[in-house]
C-alpha cells in the first residue's frame, strides 16, 4: 500500500516576533531625534495595531521603522493592512492597521482550483483557514510549493506539516 505525502498551506505570523518588532520600533522612535517629542504610541490589539502620533510625517516615519523591523525579524509585510489616517484628539494622527491571518475563502478557492488544473497528481482540499495538499509522490508536492512561491499573492503563505 502506497503512503500519501502531504503538506498544509497557511497564512500566519509569529506573534512573539511581532511583539519584538514593535518593542524595537518604539525604542527607535524614542531615540530618533526628529521623532523624540512626538509621543508616538503603538498599541497591539487582538487583530489590529494602532499607531497614534503627532503628525503625518511622524506616522510615515513610524511605519517605515516598523516595516524595517518586521523584515529583519522574518515577517512578511503582507500581514499589514493599513487603514486610513484619521485625526485624533489634540491634533494628533491615528492609523489602524489590521493584522491578516488565514487565507480568505475566495483566494483559497482560487488556489485549490489552480493546483487541481496545473498538477493532476495532486489533490488539494480546503480545511478552515488552511489548504491541505496530498500526493503519492513527494516530488509532486515540491513542484506545487515552488510554483506557489514564485507567484505574487496578496497574503504571505507558509508551507507547514510536510510529511
């Protein structure tokens, strides 16, 4: 009896690495000369991130610092979904950033259809926020992974549980 190899396609991020990047960003903002007196705050919620600062310039600078820290920590910038900048009390600027986790249903359907069409020996199936891909040959799974890594998708994909 032939064994079946499989892996899962997920879109997730390491919460601890995100917290570390936020701590580094706050330290950099406090020590940077042009941002020192802006009283910038970065608050992490369940699935959002809120940046409150003195002006649009300092908000942009804070976003740039945050993005550089995320990249250094191995996190994709695709997990960030920036909202509109809005005015807060005291003439300050607030921006809410949604943290994206999971593969949206429409994208999961597109990916499974594409995998079925392009790779005949592979069977994908949607399981909640993940896609499980199975095949008898591990080489077929490797070609699927390489093809998906080459694509530019709106979410960051990780390939886990490879067996």
